[in-house]
């Protein structure tokens, strides 16, 4: 959710990498019977690049609940390279 908020607030930008963009567009959350949400790629797809970007964002913001606790001079650029 913090990553999605960072995207909405344009705190995160991406290079034009087709693999990363395809994985991000396909990334989904599925509510489980327990009420928890499982995030990942749809069956048959990969989410390695998307998860790397999300983990990178989580590391940048220090594991805080949202980007509102971090101040940036410029948007963060995340690359698969």
C-alpha cells in the first residue's frame, strides 16, 4: 500500500523497462478466506522485478507505513539494472 501511494503521489518513477512495467501492471492483491491479502503476479506470470521495486521502496522509506514520513528533493527512480 505504501508503494501504491508512492506511485500515486509520483514519488516513484520507472525507466521504460517492458518487463518491469508489465509485471507492475499485472501485479494484484487477492483476498484470502482468512481476510488477509496475498500480493503477487497472476498464475503463470512472474513478479520478480515488481517485488524488487517494492522491496527497494520499502527499504528507502525505512519500513514506515507511508511515504508521508519521508521527504525527497526529487522522485525516486527504480530500475531493474
